[in-house]
């Protein structure tokens, strides 16, 4: 069945269609952006956790092993403290 649309009705249809397309595009971009942000934060959290575990495992003995400069610096520091 062919309907006769007025110019106003056609304008409204085009307007609502363009609004819907715009809304859909914005929501899609927003969801993708939020997902990427979430993934980056989770990755960052994991990297910080790994770095923290490694930092907690450090000792002066490990820092100075085979590094005479660091060994001398720590010895100077301990001499100043005592």
C-alpha cells in the first residue's frame, strides 16, 4: 500500500532516522572507548602488581651483586648512618 506522506512527515522521518544513527554511532564509540580504557587499566594494574612483587624481592645483596659502584655507595651510606 502506497502512502502519501507530507513534506513534514518525511522531514520528521529523516530527522528521527539521523538522530537514531547518530545516537547509535556515539554509543558504539563510547562503549569501545570504555572497553579500551578498562583493558588498559587492567593491564596497568597487572604491571604494577608485578613491579611491586619484584620490588619487594629486592635486597641490598641482590642490588650490589657484581656491581662494585652500588656496593661502594651502600657502604658509604652505612658508614654515615653508624
